[in-house]
C-alpha cells in the first residue's frame, strides 16, 4: 500500500530550538497538506501546496513557522524558535488535485512534538 | 469562510447497536465534498466514507452510511452493528473542489460499551 511517510514520529525539544518535520507524500500526488492537532483546537490546517507551490498558508503563524517543498518527494515544516504552545501532533496528508472528492486524502502517522 | 461543526464531543453506544454522529457545515460553494475520518488510539487518520455534494444518493461503506441533507448542510454518519474496533475519534471534513482546501470539525470521541 502506498503511504505518506512522516519523520520523526516523536520529537522532544527545548524551547527556543529549531524543529524540522519532514513528509514524503505518495508518489504522484501533487497536493500536500500540513495540519496541527491539539485537544483544544482539533485539526487545524496550517498550509497546503499544489505542484510544490503554496496555495494557502494563512493558518500558519508566519513569525516562527515555515513550510516548503524542496522537491516533489519532500515537504518540510519548520518551527524556529519553538515554544511550549507548539506542542501538538503535526500531520501531513497528500492527494491528487481535483480527485480528493473521489479518492480522499492519505494521511501520514503524524509527528508528536513536545516543547519543554 | 467555511466551517464544520460537530456538536457531540463524546458519545457511547452498546456493542452491536447503531449510533449516529452529527455534523453540520457552512459554505457558499456549490462544488464540494464531505468526508468522515476515523482516528483510533494509534492516531492514524483513516478515511471511512466520502460524499460528493452533487450526488443525491447517500454513500454507504459496509456498516457505515451517511445521511446527507444538502439544503440543511448536514452530514451525519451512521454506524450499524457497532464493534469494539469502532472506538475512536471521528472527524467530519469538508473539501471544496476548486482548490482542494479541506477543513475538519473538532471531532466526536466514540466509546463502544461491551
């Protein structure tokens, strides 16, 4: 089965440190999403890309978060500097443009980030 | 702006019984689709069922079915013959077709009582 791969699965870091989370979308998928899951807010859309170009990053705090797709097989989400309130599970999902309604989107297993 | 509301933070159902999870959404778009995702304790997000807004017929997948009321902007999930493995967090999601933006409700935690 094709899958979305996220690394690392868990990350514990100290406040102020840079954190980088990586996502390998399913080969051939051209739409990539980043979500943040917390108990209070549920699943929040941070940013998403189509054909490596950002379509919407309005959900992302711009002062400390950045998202990129250096190539079609890698999406990254960086937090610099990290803060305790960034502690959450970060999910990546991928799909094929305009077929999401028929096929759905595939999620990775998430990165659980803890900032102490 | 589009919103998705799940008004039941938690629900419980007896094993083998039927349960319905509620979801409402708000949109001015005409071309969109709706999903239910399941998140078990493993935290993996699993697509349960999907519905395209232009289709009047309600989607079904084995024991899972939806009641899609487009005019009321309602999209509920019915689970028949509940099983212990159905215990999870369930998320309703809305996606708009013109740019694939997907937003989620806050989820309903479903407990299955043996």
